[in-house]
């Protein structure tokens, strides 16, 4: 295999067969069998992902996130200003996208909403992935789309939080010391830890992080935030009270 072929595989321009992938792993002396097996399973997954229907219509990062979620073994979210995407109702999502600057064309706005609703398949399908959402009180109190939309959104969170595979924990305002993390984070756990990925929003789009050193930092940050958040039962009670205030 020449350098051009390797470059095209690395950039995702061309695919790679399981046989070739295993030869490359042997050539580079990769002895982590679980890691190679996980890569091989991804290489042999020839099914066309549902997100491909949006290629050329939505930013590539949207599709990359959908594919990442498709292969994830578990998912953690930390959000401070908005309800995490996987928990959003259609009306809440539409209200969020409608506030974007510059304003989105109506067609693209509806495409983004539909895409976000389809992403929920990973926690709604017959074999959903374990999902943990740490949501700040601010995100729950901000009235996105008005009272009716906000009330329906809180009801949706409560409904999903009853599922065995979904854990929702509230980060309350009244913490004595909380300055570890100040931006939203998506942590997608891969089939093996070496395939874990963190996604963070930046000024120029989503940033995908997969270096082990940085992943270790984000795992620590997540655990710290989790440790100061309300437990699932207290979180549900908290959200119930907020809903009554609307």
C-alpha cells in the first residue's frame, strides 16, 4: 500500500477492508486485540447510516456526531445553558435553532430539527446505549420557546429519566465551589476506551478530541461535576418543582 492510499484511508476518502486493516495493525505492531477487533467491526459495517441522507445539506460535523453516536457504547453529556440534544423536544429544538445568528433559512432550520430528532434513536431504540446527562439548573430555567414549550421540555426530561438506561442529574445553583468546567461537553464512549471521543462546541464549529491525555482530563472533570450534582431521585423532584413554577 503506497502513501497516497494510506492518506486517503486516514482522511476517510476511501474505506478499508477488515483484512487490510488487520494487516496494517500487524505492520504497525499494534497488539491491542480488543482495539483492532473494534476497528474491524466498524470496517465491516457496510450499512448506510441514516445520517447520510443529510450529506451536502447540513454541516459535516452534524453527520460526524451522528456516526459517533451510532458506534458509541455509552454517552455522557454536561450542559449549562441548554437541555442536551438527545433530551430535546421538537419544539424546544426548533426554538433554539430559530435563535441562531445569522438566521437560518427555513429549509435548513427544519432539516436541523429533523436531524436532531433522529439522533435520539440511540436512547430510544430497542437496545439503547447507557446515557448520563448532567444538566445545570440554568439550562432548565431558561424559557426556550416560551412557557408551554419549556413545560413540555421538562415533562419530556422527566419521562426519559424513568428509563433504566437514562440518568439525569441536576447541577444546582447553590454550590459552594464549582469552577471546574464552564462549557458543554459530549463524551462518547467507544466500543473500547481507545475509541472514546469528546465533542465540544467552539467558535468555528464542533471540536472532536480523542487524545488519551485530554480524554483523561475530561473523564476527571465529568466525575467531579457528577459528584456535586443531585442524585437522580432528587433531580426528578427538582425538575418537578421547576415545572410547577412555570
